[in-house]
């Protein structure tokens, strides 16, 4: 089975080819209900539509950029001056409509933009302001919403409960059973009249309806779970200026005219126009498939929804929202296309197909054996030429049993169970503040053998404060940031002024006044820590920003590990400021400020003193930043790069980012489970080593290496080095990608990467799991029971109605109960499954075969010797015996579900009350079983049982538990690589 599944049902957790996805679908031959089985698999036809749309977008943009506007206008027969503002737009107080805005941005139409007065003209026509944004008058916002629309995308309408009922009724085998019930009803009524002739037919109908409604309820519950997940995924906020205040807002609340602030890593939430910013390049591959970055500036101000900011930061004017954008239309198709199915879902479909084929074989053989028995009897009686209504009903019953075996054998709920289980895991992780966007990541997580973790925000709290500084070569400890002015009082005023100019101008953050009139710090934790330090020195952010004019900004990125600005000073000169990784910025300096605040050459003794200070700060697990400046006496042009050398060192600051509580324990648990944890960070190597030791990541014999050194290693050296690497510092995104790629391909590890999704994008894409922050023997047993009984005894002990009930409690309800089983800490004591682990492990095979053998022997013995064992005789003996077999078999399943809570743990009752779904399912099953046996005998072909017979049925079921415990004590190889 393993080789068949690996050959035909093997898909990657990420980026599987369309051919592979097509192949396994074609192999699923025995499918009772395609609508249900393939509900959570990708719609490949919609995928092809999305790919075609991308190609169209690519062609549109290429034409828009490369072909002359005159040619386009000739084709369209419209010149810009022909534009007339629609009456309703004018009445609402605007001078441009949504369609015109859309054609300008989507068509990259410079001529139309100029005709409307450029970006400033569009701002005016949209009745907004680039400095204050929109006014939050509700009437004006509503009017704006009516004219330009809201920023929401078309979604698939959530299905109602009755749609799931209809889909459950699409089951081909249930339809055949329904037809059997109808014929049984007609023949029964013709022969025996009402009500006796209707019992068999109505019993099957009632069973079908029960199966349909329970299935629909289970599926509807899953859909609600996914709806909750989708709502969680949509909680994306962005910084917007409204009413003069910069504030966080949901991207779905954006309107045309909003002023949005974007920086590296942000996804452009709407179509828009560049207002101001520096060094902005965007990645349009999600929209066009083109990987080449596009530079955005005042000359090329067009920004499209769904693209990503690759470098730089800017302010953008929102022009077109929601379904009016190309991204909105593409998203609609992509949503319908769905996520890739996970490897486990596909393999479970493979298992369901194999079991279905076996079940079909058993069904045909069972029907043939039963028919052979009927024909033999009629031959012996000499009545083979005369067929009565009773004979027709008997044949119909045999056919219904054969069809029911197919119903029971094909475990449609199996692939759905894993989907529900993964959705449950995603929800749990969301509660722990880890958003997983793809089900496959949750599934692969259980197989992870290696974790490459970022430091900041993952291992640490991401709440940073400046706790030490070295200004003018004087080291000071800053115990309370708000008292920083006292230790810095010895610093000359000229240096304090220079320091504040550097902190408040050379920053990606901002200090704003919120609605309550209080100062609020915006930006990354590193930036806000520096801004807080600057404010505590008595600085005024707005005054500093207004005193100078920004000429150029080069934002921080993880390759350069520094950021810089060029300022025009009030007295007329030009000055460059830079800050970043201490050793990199210090290497760019040839002067420093001494204790008197004078600029002096940087000699060897001073370099050594500063390097010792950096290492001392780093060894205390502080993130170090160096701040420097240089006077640009020779002038500077906006298109020139900011100088990379010749700076004067102002000072070094040490920023504390405390380790998260519980990290050390978590790392220890991972190590005990056989999972290697590595830290990959852009920080100084000494800081990284100090934090890694504090977290328990760096151990004896482990290697800490810097990115530049790692890059220079040969292939042979890497093979020897990588297994020992525990810390990589000063790493670039490419270093992290190289490490992850080697771990996955060369060492065949299953790698999880945690990161912020910005600088870690290549590694997150390469990893098996990117975090931007079982079968228990019943499927085999239930089809063997009727087959063997038919062959050996010439009759089937379980009727169609009883088999449908057994199927429901084992397939739909059983899957629901076990799929919602919460994880426990014991799981972390087992080694991960790994990339080459068997789909059905040796442990599973042991439990499946052992449990199946026990249930088969019990049922066979009851069938063969039951009458003698219980002293049953009289006309009802067969009915009572079949009821006992049915009851015993159901209780075998109930107790086996409990045993299946854990494949290896003997104490399966531990934490059972924590899963209320499991308890509710088992309780309902037991209660309904009593009702079926005692009160619905006419429809279910059962007879009320005595107290001793009930007790025996329960004991037979319960005995499966000690047998299961005994099986768990048999040692087997895990079958894990």
C-alpha cells in the first residue's frame, strides 16, 4: 500500500505541479459523493483562469508602459479632454469618477493624469488632503463610499445548512438505497398492506435521512470553522492619516482619497498614486508574474493593489478599491480556485479509494453468495421457476445489503476528518498569536525535524528599550528611559543636538499626537526604542523634522544592515546621517566625537575601545546600533547614492529586548523530541550568542557563525558545517535561504522557518513550514463481518439499516470525535515523523490488525455458536442473535474509539473530559443505540434484549480495550526516518 500511495498519491506540501494534482484526482475511481469528497481540494479550472488573468495583466501593463499613449487613444477613440464629470459625482462633491481613476492607474496613463492636474489635481478632485487625509464626517464618508465603493473583494457566498443536506443527498449509493427502499415499500404494501408492509422500506428511508442529516451537520460545522479562520486571516491593519491623525485601520475600511503609509514588506492594499517617499520599488509578480522590481516615484506614480513594497517607504493616495481593481478580480478567481490540498488529504483520498475498491469487491461477492444461497434453496425445493413477492423482497434485501457494504466501505469522512483536524489546529495556533495561512503547514508541522527561528519577536518579546549608551566614548547605563537626561547631562549640548537630529530624522518611525492629545510612537520596536530615548533627552520630534529638509532617504534593509538620510540644514549646508549594525557603521567611520564633543580622527586605540564596548553590550544580550554623520561639503544630488564611508561616529546605543517567558523550556522540549532549533538573525554575533545561550539553543559543540563567513564556505565545508550550526548572525535573506535549502535537500530535513515575512520571504518560501509567526481498524473490520458471515453461514447478520447506523458512528461521528482531539504535551516526547516516514506506521498496522482480528473472531463466534451459548430457540432466535451481534459490534466501535485516542498510550482516559465533542458523540451514540434496539425494532430489524444480553454486549465491546492495551505493549519499529 505504501509504495502505491507514494507512487500515485504523493504531493508536495507546497507548490505541487498541476499535473500531479490532476493525476491523483483521476485515480479516485470509487467515489460515492464527489461534491463531498473534493470539497476542500483546489478547483484546478479556476486556477487556470487565474493564470490566464495574470498573463492578461502582464500584457496590459506591458502595453501601458511601452506602447505610446497616442496609439491607445486612437484605438479607444477618446482623448483626455473628452472627459465629463457625471452628475451624481458632481452632486456628491467630487470632480472625478471611479472609472476615470481606475483607467488612469490601471492603464498607467500619464497624459490623463497630467490632464487632471497630476497627483495634486487628483487629491483636490477627491476632496482630500495629503497632510490631513480624509475628514471622518460620517455623511461625507458614506457619500464617498457610494460613489467610489469600499475595499472588499467578492467572496463565495457561505453555504446554508440546507445546501450541505442537498450535497449529502448526492451520494450515489444512498440514491440506489433510496430506490431499493421505494421498491421495497411498493412490494411490501402490495403483499402485506399498511403498516406491516412498509416497515422495511421506511426503515431504510429513515436511516438514509439520519445519515444525511448527521453528515450535513458535521460538514456544516466544518464550514463554520473555516469561516472563523477566514475572518481571522482578514484582520490586516495599515497606517492611515485621517483627520490629521496617523492611525491604524483595517485595510477593508479604506476609501478613495485616504492617505496610506507604506514601508518595506507591506502589501499595497488598493490601487493608488505615489504622493511622497524615497527609494520605493515594488514587486508586481503576484499580479503579473514578472519578478523584476518596478521603481515608483513622482515620474511613475502608479501603484497597483496586491503588489508588495520591496524597498523604501512612501505615502500613497488611494484611488481605486475592492472589485474595481485587477487584484480584486484576480482574488475572486483565486478564492474559487481554493488552496492546494495537503499531502495527508491526498493520501487519505488514496486510502479511501483502495478501501472503496476492496469494499466493492466484497459487496459483489456478498451479493453473489447470498443469491447463490437463495437459488440453491429454491432448486432443492423445486420452486426455481416460480418466484413470489417474498422472493423479490429477499433479493431486494440482498441487493440493499451489497450496496450498503459499499456505503460502509468507502470512508468519505476520512479526508474530511483531517481537514477538520487541521482547521482545529489552525484555530488553536491563532489563539497563541501564530497565524498559519495554509492548512498544509499545520499538517507538516508534526513532521518538522529542524526549526530555523528568527530572534526578534519570536524568541524575544519585541518590546525594546535603550538601556545603555556610549556617547562621546562615555558609557552610561540608562535604568529608566524617562530619566535619560540625567546620565546624558555630561554630554556637550552640541552633541545632544546632533544626536537628536540623527534620531528624529534618520528614522522609519514617527511620533504623532493621537486623538486623546497624547504622544504616540509608531514604527518598528527598534525605531520606537530610539525615538523614546530621543524624547527622554528632551527632544521635540516635530520641531526637529521642521528645522531641516529631507533630501534623500535610504531605508533600512537586511542586506545593507543600515539606513541613511541626507538633510538640508537651516543654515544652508548638507549633512548625511547613518545608523545600523554597529560594526558595519563603525567600519564606515574615520572620525569620532571625543568627550568634549570635538571631531577627532579615529585612531586604533579609539577603534579598540568602541569595539570592546560593542562586544560588551552584545555579551549582555543587547542589540547594538551605531549612529554617525558626515558633512557633505562638496554638495549632493538627489539621484546620487548616500556615501558609504567618511563618517564621524556619534555613539553607540544598547537596546534590550527581553527573552520571552517559556522559550528556554520550549527549546528543551523540542530538543527532547529530536527537533533541532537554530537561531538565524541579522544581529551582532555576540548578541546572538548571548541570547542563544539564554534560550538554551547554543550548546557545547554547537557552532555560531556569521553570514559573510557562511557565504564563503565551499560545498564540502557546508556539508560538514551545517549539522553543527546552532546560531547564524549577521545573516542576509539569501544566507537563511541557503541554509534552509541545504537542510531540506541535502539533509532531507523537514524545516520550519519563523520570521517576520519581510526579510525572510525567500526562506519562508523555501521552507516546508513558514510561520510569519488516526486509522484504528474499524474500516477493515466492518466490511469483513458481513462478507465472512455470508460465505460461511449463507446469511448476513447486519441489515442495511444497521450497517448505515454503524457507518455513521464510525465514519462521520467517529471522524468528528477523533479529529477534534486536542494535542497534549506527551506528543513532544515522540520523535518527528520526518520526510520519509510511512503513511500508515507500523504502530498503526499493529493496532488495526489486532483490533480487526478480535472483532472478527467475536462476531464469527457469535454467528456460529451464539444460539447454543445463549440457549436461544424458537421463531425469534435468529432475530435476537442478529440483534446481539449488531449490539456487540456497535459497542466494539464505541470502546475502540476511546482506545484510538492515543496509538501508544495505555491510559486513554487521560484528559477525555477536555474534549466535549468526543464525550458528546460517544454519549449520543450509546443513547441512540438503546433507542434503536429497544424501541425501533420494527424498522431496524432488532429485538429488545434482556439485561444480561445488554451486559454481555457491553462486556464484549469493553474487552477490546484491554486487548488494545495489550497490543500497545508489543514493541514494533516506528517506521520513521
